[in-house]
C-alpha cells in the first residue's frame, strides 16, 4: 500500500490522508458487474493510499455502506479510516442510535472512525444530535465526531453541547467553482485547528464541460505541472491548510489521477490566480510550495 501525504485530524493524535474516496453514487438494485466495478476502484484507491473512505447511510439507501463494508473486509482495519453520516430525518434519540448501529452492521466494523451529522435538520435540535454523537463515543461505537453542511455559527453552537468530546470536522461543499466556504468558513477552521473536508471537489460532474476564464486559468497551471485540470482543482483545495478532500472516482484511471494530485504543490501565485476575484482572503493560510 502506497503512503499518501497525511494531515492531523483536528486536535487529536490521529493522522489521516489528505485525500479520501467519495462514494455517493453507488446505487441500489444493480447487477453484480456494476458493484464489481465500484469495488475495483475502491480497492485501487486503498492501494494508492486513499485509505479514508467517505460514505453515508443515505447513499444508495445503505448500499454504499454495504459495498464499502465488503471491500474493507479484505484489508487490515487499522490501515483504514471510515467516515459515515447520520441521516438527519431520524428525530428520536433511539432511532438515531439505531441508525448508527445499522451503519456499523452494513460496514461490518465495530467502530466508525468519524461519524457526522449529514446536515442540520429543522426536525431536530442540534443539542439532541450532539447528545447522540457523544453517547456513541462514550459507548465506543464511534472514535471521532463531526458535522456536515453546518454554518460556522451552527458548528460553534453544536460544540457548546458537548461535555467531554470535541467536533473535529465539518464536511462542506467546496471547490474551485464553489469557493464560498474557502473564503468565509475556512479561516475559522484553520484558527481552531479543525479539519474542513471539501466535498464535491470536481463540481459533482468532473468538470468535463467546464468553460470560460476559469478553464483557461486551470489549463495554464495544469500545463506547468504536467497535470489535468481536475488534478489542479483537487490540488488547489488541499494546498490550503486544514483542508482534505474526497473526490468520487468510479473509474480506475480517475482514482490514479486523484492520488497523483495529492502530491502537486502549487505556488501561492498559482493558488491566488485561481481565486474567483484573483485575490487571497485575508488570514487564509496556504501550504506554501
Ligand atoms: N456531506 C454531504 O452532504 C455531501 C454531498 C455531496 C457529496 N459528498 C461526498 O463527496 C464525494 C465527492 O463528491 P461528488 O460525488 O459530488 O462529486 P465529485 O467528486 O466532485 O465529482 C465526481 C465526478 O468527477 C469524476 N472524476 C473523478 N476524478 C476525476 C479525474 N481525476 N478526472 C476527471 N474526472 C474525474 C468522476 O468520474 P467517474 O466516477 O466516472 O470516475 C465523477 O463523474 C461524494 O461521493 C460524497 O462522498 C458529501
């Protein structure tokens, strides 16, 4: 297994790969060949060091967790880092707990490495959600906890309800075409030493039809690194401090390209060029080349 560059998970002693594998898109009720193709690309990712796998109870109504579970059973559990997410439509304490146990069962593991609230819900208070997460940590079913799609204010509020654990992560939509959270939320997570996971780093569609000024700028940077525009889009994210990202690649060639992108170091000038307004936000920390 190749070793990929790692990053400290918040204030914990855990180091996780700078790149994880997204698994949204694994659908239910497909044939054997369909799942075998997915498994092949997940295996390839693991072999390339992309040992952090991101899934969710919601993806394919549990099918993504099942497929991930089947693949990871072939590896040493300690070499892997598994993130999954609680579907926020569960409103009662017991149903939330049961949902976590069902995720463990589908994944075939005893402990979830990182368990996230998938998104804030109008149906249930953040306080109640945090009580469930903290109790799951105390029971040993979950190692680390975090949230997804929470604003900075919601993140701060959630943290106040925790007695003996801390949130280590917020998973947010962030990419070269969706820069809001890089500019507005990341400075907070960098200051607090919390990891921000950039999801949909290739705009969900792989940027195959990206046009205009941004494509031209990406092509200029890509040429000087002998890379593709997708690799530069991924590198752009993880060349910011405290950022990891989780591209989804069901094709093996994409998985290989993504692993390579983890090693691309962009200069401050190149990173700045790719900001929407061509300027770096004050207080944002970059990993300098
Ligand atoms: N927390 C949340 O609410 C939330 C929401 C959305 C997503 N997520 C997570 O984030 C993950 C990634 O986001 P996403 O699935 O929306 O999409 P994405 O990673 O932005 O884009 C996926 C698309 O990019 C293509 N691709 C991947 N690597 C490529 C490369 N090197 N060159 C060219 N094309 C490439 C894929 O093609 P192939 O599949 O054909 O290889 C696929 O079409 C999800 O799978 C999920 O785990 C979380």
